[in-house]
């Protein structure tokens, strides 16, 4: 008799929790790339897929995140981790904040280590987390050459597994009239070397989509921020599994007490 009561209780609870889970964990945010930080990045020439091109900007991209329900906003900085996919400044996109390990095959945990240690320091951005860099302050990104260098290194890490800037789809410019700036190249090589065999999961990945078409746009990655704003949340399927397990556990508890 009590077992039947437990099962009757657990099943409606399971359904209710699944429905609740869809609302509890599905916060909706938009992202606006509002501009670039010219103190931590610059325009450079580079080689993309065998062609020497002028890259409008390589470095820190400034973003605004907005909660579409409350309209609260947060201001953060990021780097591009998706060289061959476009995103446009002053346009609004949908975004989901993810942990680096949730994106497979892109080396985003290695990028996270660079972001955590070279881009994060509380002296520059007090709203960032209290993560302490293992690098000396001279290797933090504080000028345009370092900003462009870390961005170039990240593109090579993501697209070519960090095979160096003389091979693959991401290389230094070979045009003698428009070479990749030597100081940028120096820092790109430095950041690639420093991040070899390193990994971290503390950065935030912004997985962005076009609000009208739902198509993917450029993905960004930036430091972990302690600003009470959007941060990675469990995937809906994970949340639902946890809720179902909770309901099942309640049912089992009732059965054991009969």
C-alpha cells in the first residue's frame, strides 16, 4: 500500500520537476560586441589559408551581456576563438555561457589557461575573479602588441593545435611589404610556448547565435568574472537527469520506510 503511494507520489513529482527544470535553468541572455580595446590589440597582417590578409583587429573584444527578462547588463572582455566565423560590432546576438570543456576538439581548455594567466589580473579589472596568475606581470596582456600576440596564438591553437605560425591555416604574413609585426609575432610565439601542455576550465566561453536565423556566429572566450552576471550552467539534459534522480530517490525513500 505504501509502495503504491510512493510510486504515485514520485511520478507526478518527476513530471513537475522536469517542467520546472525547463524554466529554472534556461536563463536567456543576449550579447553585444560593443567595440575593441585598442590598448590591448591592433590591426595586423597575417596569413589565412595561404593568403596574406589585413586583419582589422586582433586583440581584446569588449562585450555587453543583457538578461532579456530583467534587462540587467554586465560588461566584460573577450578574445575570439573562431577565426573563420564572423561576428559584427554593434549587432545583438543570442548567447549561452559555457565552460571550456563543453566545447570539444577546439583546445579551449588550453586557451582558458592563457586567458586565466595572461589576461586576468585584478589590477586591471577588479570585477574579474580572484584567480592568481602564475605568470610574471611582464607577461600579462597590457599593451597592443601583447593583445594582438595572444589573439594570434589563440587562433593557431584553436585552428591548428598550436603548430606554430609557419604552418597550417594560421600563419605569420609572408608578404615582405606587409609582414606580421615583429613584436606581435614575438608575443604570439611566447604565448604558444607558455601554454604548451597547459589546461584550465575557469574561463567563460560565449557560444553565440544569430537571433533571427539561429545560425552560429563567432564564439568568444574571456576571463571568469565575479560580477554576479551570467556564468556557465549545467546543460538542460544534465539538469533533467539530476531532477529525475531526485524524484526517484524520494520514491525509494518512501518504499524503504514501509
